[in-house]
C-alpha cells in the first residue's frame, strides 16, 4: 500500500452504487464519485486520480465513450470498466478505444474488486516510475553528449 491513499474516481448513474462503493472502500482509498461522465470530467480537472472505474451503461455516454474521450488529456490513470451486462462489443471497444485495464461484471465482488484495484495501482505506479527513470536517462544522455562535445572542442 502506498504512503498516500490510492485515489479512485468511480462513475455510475445509479446513486445507490456510488454510495455502496464509497461505503465499502473509503477507509482504504481516496474515493471520488460522479453520477455522470460530465461530473467525472469536472472531478478529473480538480483532482489527481490514479484509477478510474466507470459503469458501461449510462444514459448520456457509455463508460467506453467517456474513457476514450479523456484519454488524450488524462492518459495516466488506469481504467476499469464495470457492467451488469455481458456485451462482447463493449468489451472489445473498452480494450481498443478506452484502453481498459480490466472489465468487471456487476454486481461486483468486494474482494475481487479490491484485488483489481491493488493490481491496477501497481501497474500505475510502475508506469509512473518507468516514465521518471526515462526522464533521468534522457537528462544523463544530454549531459554526456554535452561533455563529449566539450571534450572534442578541447
């Protein structure tokens, strides 16, 4: 478990699902809930989020549509799609368009969802660490190139 709580955005058009999710996981994670995709976007603007969990079937926008629409602006958070329906097209779209890490059926099982959140965060953390290491490597290479140029000019 990280030093600071894992930050999760959960989007679902059913209020009781939001309440249940928050009640179940609020002690272990920092939970943000949204009743719509638009509300989810507002939360993303104001809060750093590690993991996004969204319901697939919502009235104005599907979970996949939401995830693919925010991909360019928010590429880092790991995405999990929840649905009460087994829709193979939604699964394919989720993977191809929304870059979804996991697809979980509703009603969710607390232990399974918790394990998926922990695994998703590990992927998030490793990606972030990898990005930081690549930046350090680029800087080190630039410094080496500079030193080589200086050496060649001497």
